[in-house]
C-alpha cells in the first residue's frame, strides 16, 4: 500500500465543455490554488458544435502553469504535488493519426446533432433494440459512436486514415492522456470505464469492448484504434506529465466529469445521488455493483472503478443548463455575465406565463426527442426579460423533476433529498425553484468544485494520499445550505403539467 507524505497535494485537470481548469487540493479536500481558461466554441452550422483538440491541450498546460505559480506564491513547492487526476466532458469525440499523434478533425462536442439522420438510420437497423441492454445507452446523437461514424463518412482525411488502419478514436480523456504523455512516441492510449461507457462500444456488464456492438456499427477492427480500458484510479496506467512545471508527476486518476462529481459528493454507497448544473445538467444515482438498465428513459453508466469492482449509476442527462444562461448572455444580450441571471430573474415575481423549452440539442433524458428544438411559449406584450430569465432557469429544474420521476420508477426508491453542485447552483432562486418543483430538499455544499475534487480523489487513492472512503468523511461537510420546498403538491403538478404540454409542442421542427 502506497502512503504519501503528510504534506502531499493532488492536482486536478477539469476539462469541461466551455472551460478548462486546474485545481490543487490538500489532504482535507480543500482547493488551495486554481486557474481557469475559457476556450473557443465553434458553431459552424446550426446544430454543429466543435472544439479544437490542440487548444484543449494548450489550455490545460496554461492552467497547470497558472495554478502552480499561485501555489508557489503561497509558499508551497511544486514537488509536493504527488499526482494529477483528469476529469473531462464526456462523449466529445476526438480522432487523430496514430502514427503522428496529430488531430484529423475538430473534436465533435457531445451536444452536436449534425448526425441526426445517420442516427435515425441506425435506429432502423436490425438489432438496434438490443443495444441498450449491452451498453446501457439508447441510440441518440449523444454518445460518441454517431459522431465518429459521421467523421468517417464525411471527412476524407478521417476516411483515409481509417482505411489505412491509423485512425485513433478517443474521448477527451484519452486524447488528453495521450498528448500529455508526449503523443505518438510514448503512445499511452488509455481510457477509464466511466468514459468508455459513453461511446456505445463498451459492454456495460464486462467493461470490455463488445464485438456485437462493434459489428452492429459495422466497424472493421483492423482499421480502428480504440484506447485500452483501465481502472479509474491507477498509479501507472496513465503515464506521467512530460512537459511543463509538473514534468514527471504521474497522472493517477481519470473519470468522466459526471462520475467525478458523484465521487466528489462522496456518492460511494447505493442510493446516493447528485445533480450537477454545468453546461448541461446530469443527475447520477449510485445503484451499486450491478448495472441497472433503465426502462424509463435513463442511461446506465459506470460511476467509477477504483479497485476492479466497478460501481454503476443510473443517469438522467439534460443537454442544456448553464449553456441556456450563456445563450441569454451571448445571443440575446440580456445579461453581462452568467452570475447576473438571478438578479434579472428577480426583477419579476414569477415567469409571467412564459415557458422556455431549451431544446437546443433536442431533448435528452427522459424524453430523447431528437426532433425537438428550443421554443419559448406564452409571450405576450406583458413579457419582460426577467420572465424569460426565470423560464430559462425553470427549464433545467423541470427536466430534473422529469428525471427524478423516471428514476423513482426505475429504482423503486424515490430520493429523499438531492445533493447539487455546478455553476448554476450559485443561484439561490434556481435552487429554491428546484426544491419547489421536486418536492424534496435540495442540498448545496459550500465548495462547489466537486467535479475536480472527484478526479483528485481518484488520483489520490492511487498514490496513497487517501487510503479509504472513511478518510474523506469530513471533506466538504461544513456550510451545506438546504433549500426546502415551499409549494404544495397541487401547485407543483400544475406547473409541471404546463411544462409537459410545452415539451410535446416543441417537436417536429428539426426537419422542416
Ligand atoms: O456528457 C456531457 C458532460 O460530461 C458535460 O459536462 O459539465 O461540461 O456540462 P459539463
């Protein structure tokens, strides 16, 4: 058993959809230094969303430098950072040339819907109804597979690399680990099960790539290179940082960001759940060491695999949450920064009859309507910006309610309270609305960087900074704020009924 020295720290790379961060945690699980960079979002056509894979790497390197410099000015030594964990936006698909290590196309982001028609054809293929039992995910534009197929069909450079057997596919974790290890030369080409479970290539029961799945998608496995699936916490499998201020430090943990948030919220036992309001919003409910396949529109995902005994979660995924607030800022100019949304929403008493179905990427769980598009209902001459702001916040809260209802049906156990984190939870108004709409208390910890903390925990276990879950029991427990529901069941159901009506009415636009 590894035991790290007492003054050990753990770094955490949090590579999200809109920004990259690096945080340094002490043994008490407190962040002591951090650096954040927002990077460029590419929307070349309606429904398309891309990132530059090289910019992702640069942003990570800059964040590490920035945070470590702050850490040093606090009097610490970079040498006390004993390991680094990685957490990342999931499903986003990166392809590169396995011989040169250079990307062959922009990364297609998880929100992208360009391959909607391709997915429709896949849904009609014989055997499509068996996929979810094998991999835990229903066919939709969301997992990586459709994005990869689209690239092979539409990008000549990608098709050529595939034909010549040098097409490497990875989710962002695999790409980042590969490049931070120096790329093609070291060729550290790995992923963890929480990320691999988002591709549709991995069997959710065995945590291995599944021939049936790969055959269904008609991949030729002599032509496609997939990362090796290793444990989420491992002192060796992920290699080491090869450049920069932390050169030589091991990458010792890796988790998809939603799994990391569950770990950061210490969701280590079945029945624990968390809801993270980031770019999207994702509710994960720990179901234990056996996967539960949903029959109510949820996904089955790997929560984490620290020791060869994988833990599973049921997941409700909402495509648009914080991105709807950004939308009001960037596209409508309603606010100057995301944090102003609450102030704007509080300029009015209620939503004034406005409902905003923020279906920018169709609707994910539990609906899976790929033909839905963002629609604002109930506008009159009375409507003010504040009403739209309220309706925007409410959209995520309504979808969370729909997911909790589905989860109660799948698990047979309704949640007693909901642990939350992520940027949007800074809004007291949003959290009160959430408690009102789900009818159970909402609990917000003081330290909201639970995603980064989760990756630090995965790495910290591998290098002996922590040895047991028990050691983490006092982490982030002080200063939890609880929002109690303030409306009655009748009112709640009335509001939800209007939402459901709006959801049905926003369909059918995608193909017009
Ligand atoms: O599945 C997508 C998810 O991992 C993205 O998370 O935090 O960028 O909304 P976030």
